């Protein structure tokens, strides 16, 4: 058993990003990330050691593949990275320089799984500059065409098994605790962070959500902050959540657009906000992570320590019937937006048919959430 872990600072960076249309353009975004890292550590590192630096989603590549609906195979071949590769090498040099872990997201190839596919990948670089953790985003926004493990389920299981650790792995360390990683849309599902918590995760990295589209009333952070505070509270863990900064939609765009709404934050294991910044324009957020306090709470507290009395048998049958089809892109190329829309509409019809969703009384003409009536026998 390792010795006690001293409290440390976790820092989340929100940086202005240029969406790339060639891999070479990633270097510009890495320049901005490096400057942000120097600035953030110089400010807060004088108070307490910075042991974890987290980048926002899109910090390396932006979102041109989604905005421009670039065919998946084209993006895989021409835009995105290998892990390890030159881009992770630059981050590794920074991890060694600052003696810190760096956790980041980037769309990346994973050729040992399948060629001509890219995955929205979460990875951790150790203070020694080594890649010590890699995971893939499991749930994607309807306009994101990244491949997910579920989209190539049979191949994924063949390589990694079908345990929950194959889809939501946890990095165990002796100096910053146990780290889990999810990304954006994954955090829309309570099951994602619960899966990490059940495997011992103590700090969960969740970069980014487009808050302007999901703003809940006048509260800063909207559902983005609401979700992450709930994840932390229900699972007794820390959440480190840098949001994407303003994005230039293409490399030639004249102005950046704030697509995510800022409001980066760090949340403690009670769901309390430790650090919060409103702006996402080249800014940073920080919070103190106290792993020993968390471990004491988890092993001694009988109230608001919810995981200890979860009645797992009650929920087992809830997922017997699938909703989203598996193996969609095992042999076929991932489709573009218009065709992908129909996949999601079919999921809605499936929920209507099983009674989970009730159609509204006044359906608009051409509504596609109800299957067309059976015409009956013909001829």
C-alpha cells in the first residue's frame, strides 16, 4: 500500500482554438496550450504543487470535422493524430518540465483496432513523459462522427474484453490518486461516472459541454455545472472540468465564436465548487484535491456516501433491451450528418414503441418519432 498523498492543485485550461483542416495546423493550438500552461503554473504553482493539468476538449484540433461534416475516413487519414506521436511528445516535454500529470483529449487513430477510424480519445501523460492511460469516448453528440467502442463493439471486446474496465478504465497512481476520464457527451449519462466510481476513481476528468445550448435558467454554468456537481455528489469524487474556449470554425475564420460558454470548474466530493471561472477565453481554473480526505469520507461516512448501499439487483434488468444499435461501423464507414440523424430518430421510435416515451397529443406534420403504419397485406 502506498503512503499518504499530500493535497495538490489540479488546473484546467480553456484556450482559444483554431479548428484544423490539416494535421500540421495542430502546432498552432499547441503553441497556445504551452503559453497557457506556463501562465497558469506561474500564478498558482507558488501556493501549492500543481500535480494535474487538464486540457479542454478540442484544445488540439478544434471541431472542423463536425462543423464541415468531413467524411470520417478523410478526417482519420488527414486530420487526426497517433498516440504516441509528435503532438503528445510536445505535451510530454511539458509534463516533465513541470513534474506533473497532463490529461487531455484529442481525436486520434487507433490502428490496432481498425484502420481508417478515429476515436475521441482521452489520455494521461505522467510526469516522466509517458502515456499511462488511454480511453475512448463512449457517447457522442449527434453531430459528432467519432467512432466509439460500441460502434465496433465486437472488435473492441475481442481486444479488451467486455468488462466495464474495457470501456471506462481507471488509472491508479501513488501520487495523485485514481483517475478516470470521460468527455463531453459521456457526462450526460449518470452511468459513465458511476462506472468509474465503482472501479475506484477518485478524480474524474470531464472536458467540455456546449453550455449555450443547455443553459438552465440564470445559474452560471447551466446544466454543465449542474451535471458535474451531481456526478461528484452521487459518487463521492472530484470532478475536473475545463470547458472549451472560443473556437475559430476554420483556420481561415476571422473571428472566434464562444460555442461552449466558459464556466470551467473543479468540484469536490461533496459537490461543492472549489474553483470556477466564467470566461473561457484563454483562462484557467484550479482547485485543491485532497485524496486522503476523500478516502476517509468514503470509508467512514454513513450518510451521503451513496455508493455503499446501492441495491444493484434492482437495476439489472433495466438494460436488457438495447436502444442504440451496436457495431454500426465495424464494417461500414461512419456516415455523415443526414444519415446519422435517421439512426437517432430510429432510437426515439424504439423508445416510443416500448412505452418509455409517450408521443405528444399534437404531432407536427411529418413527425418521425412514430413508425409508419403497417400497410397490411397487398396483392
